[in-house]
């Protein structure tokens, strides 16, 4: 049987990894400035994380959500404390798309409405409702296009108000910082405007922090730069450091009822143990403060390269914009300098998403390599 051929693969086969390094089958070691799509938060193969997962699988790997799982309560308690959302409730699932799917479902249950306001260049995942509010017609199948959605440009609050005035909107969904789209973000005035309008019209404000959350932006959630409190926050990626897990933080105004949401695997014992270990490490190693420091250093160094026209994003969720398309540059970085980076819908933008444990010496290697390649390209 062949694999369903949907991924255009780089010719690299990783077999092991440690912190910010990934080693392939030919024993070549790569510097990971991509974190496998922004997933690796606390570094590959963190010994504490591994020990906690091993401990858990020895004890109990899985049981369903039909019985009590105190690990989920422990995770919720830790998450409440570190995120600053003590009175929100947690629902656990398995991926980012699923988190958004459940967020939209809750919004629709709560308001008894179904139109969603999303933003141009958004990416919210590939399941039915999540993909329908993703601004990429190429990945929306006819069966997904039955959810009513309106895409608006970022930062035009009057257009949002016009749509909410129509009275049929259940949710406004926005990424803390756009990831796949290319690191654009709402202004503080815009985020605060959304919060105000959603309250006024009783529409649910969903913050997709799947990529920008868990410290990656230099705050636990990127929206915390704007002093707002959304009704639902979706999380995944960095939450499990590679263990598939996602979730939504839900405002107490949204009341639960039995059977309203559900999942077989969501929040299982291993997923919960992995997620608790990640939070322990973020806290113990002060990775959010470290992210801020490394971000400042990275941005300073990027200013010394004249071909970089713009640096976008925050924390360690950054984009380097050039005045040429970066696909060759990205290949050179991988094959000649052994550094993983990312691309975006914006073809001129190189996406930088290293583990939050990255250090100055790794950033130095990245910029020296980048300079050498740019010199050759010139
Ligand atoms: C902002 C955002 N939302 C949702 C998703 C979907 O997450 P998943 O691939 O885990 O379904 C992604 C994935 O890249 C994302 O970046």
C-alpha cells in the first residue's frame, strides 16, 4: 500500500532529536528553527517530559472519558494558573482543528446562530467547520462550504460592526498572530474593538492561540498583549510538545451540559501527562521570559542583514520578509546549512518557530548561515 500522496516532502528522514537538534538517518544533525510546525515548545526529548510519559505509560496509557481522570483536573489547575484564566473551564481534544471545531460548535449552541466572521489569510485547520473558516478555497471541499462565513480584512472594525448588525453571527474567530498566513496580526485597538462589539451583540469571540499560544509570542497567549479576554481560547501545538493534544478554554458564561461535546481520545492519560510536563517545564525553566530575551536578540541580529526588508511577529513566532520568494533560500538552509525553517502563504516570508529553549549561540549559527547563503544568491 502506498501513502496517500498529499505532502510535498523534503528529502530528510529524522530518526532522533535532542533539544533544538534533529538528526537524520545519515547521521546529519539539523538545527530546528521550525519546531515541526511550531509544535516543539520545551525542546525535543526533554528528559523530564520523557520520564513523565514513561511513568504514565507504565501506570495507565489510556482510559476513556467515561471515568474520572484526575490528570485532567491537574492540567486544568496548572493551565488556569499559568494562563491567568482561573475561572474558565477546559475541554480537551486531540488537535488544533478539533479545538476550533468544538469552539465554533459551542458558539453556535450558545447563540443559536451559525454565521462566522473570520479574517483574510486565516488558517484554522482542516476539519469541516474549521476549514470552512480558513481563507484558502483550495482546501475547502464542497461538503465543507455549507457553513456560512464572511472573511473580512484585519483591522477594519467598521466592517465587523456592519456584519454583526445583521444579527445572524454566532462567532468572530481570530488568530492571536496569523501563522500560516504570514505573521500579520490585529492591532490592540482592533482586538479591543472586537471584544467590545462581541459583548454588545452577544457574539462569541474565539481566539485561536493554537500556534501563538503556550509562550511562543513572549506572553502565555498572544492576545494578552492587547488586554482582552476572549470567550473561548483554542490551544494545541506547543501544548503537548509533539504529543497530539488540543483543547479550549471556555468562559464561565458558556454553560456545559452532558453530551454537548465529547471525544474518545481527548485528554487521555498520556496526553494529560505530556501536557502537565510541558507546563511544569515552561514554569521551571522560565521559558516565557527566555522567549522574550531570545526574540529581542533575534530581531537585533536580523537588522544587520540588508536583504531582510521586514521582521514580523512576536516572541519566537517570527517572519523574515525578503523582496524575493524564499523557496530556494529555504532549500539552501536545509540541504547546505542543515537548518529547518518554515514558509507561509506569503511566498516572500521565511517563518521562524524554534523550540522556546533556543539560545543565542544557535541564533548566531542561523544568521551566519543565512548571510553566507544570501551572499551566494547575490
Ligand atoms: C492557527 C492555527 N489554527 C489551527 C491549526 C490546525 O491545527 P491542527 O493541524 O493540529 O489541526 C493550525 C495548524 O497549523 C494553526 O496554525
